[in-house]
C-alpha cells in the first residue's frame, strides 16, 4: 500500500511501514507505532482514519493472490499509542485504497480488485457490509474517500465517476454532470 497523509483539523498523520508520523501544523509531535504486524508491514503502511484526536482506525493489508488479500482492522482510543484488533482477519479485494471514519460509529473502506467495493462496518469490524457500485466497475481504483459530515460521504471511482452517500455510506449514488 501507499502512504496517504490524513489531516484532521490542524493535526496530520502520515502512515509508513516504520510507524505513523503525527504532527500539528509544521511540527512533528510524535512517531506512533504502526498497528500492522510484520507480515503486513512488508506490504506497506496502514490505511488510517481519524474520528477525533484520541480515536483512530487503521486497516492493515497483507500480500494477496487471486485478487484477495488478508485484512485486519485496528482501533485506538489513546491517540495511536496503543492499538487493538477490531474484528477478525478477513480476505478482501487486494486493492486497499482508502478508509474513512464519520466519528459516529461508521467506518468505510474502499477496495478494488475484480470489482470496486466500499466496505462498511458499524461494529468495529465484527460485521461488514459490501456496496458494489451500480455500474460495471472492472475494479477501477477509488480516490478521495471521506466524510464531509457524519451522514454525507464522497468517493471518486477513478477515472469514471464521483459517488455521494447521504446515509453514512449505506448507499452511494453516482453524480451526473
């Protein structure tokens, strides 16, 4: 996976295989431990979402085959100093491309392989729900998954379309221009 800078207010987080750099403004405050076990870390950094400065989520994806890869969700309630597993490890589409937390119990994970799928959990990863886009996606990658409010989410299916959700990620509709 590739590192993606996550910004929350004035704070920023940059996940790497070596750890998660956390800063505020122009200053780095700390290097937080990566929740990803060594077998996952060789495949890149965790995908990180920030609900608030104490509650963070991370998804670790391992090496895959046949379009699937092992995923493990982690959570922290102390700003990223200590992580705990959230739900069981699962095989999911191998292209982990984003994660977003609405700070009200909903986590979305954007994946693609043979299909482009948004995974949604409201139970800290114990159960997952899959939302396939309503067009033949062919596994196009996702970009810019995020919540704009607790109920409104947006994601881009690159290079095809913009999708919006008005129900905290239960459904997504393509925006027609």
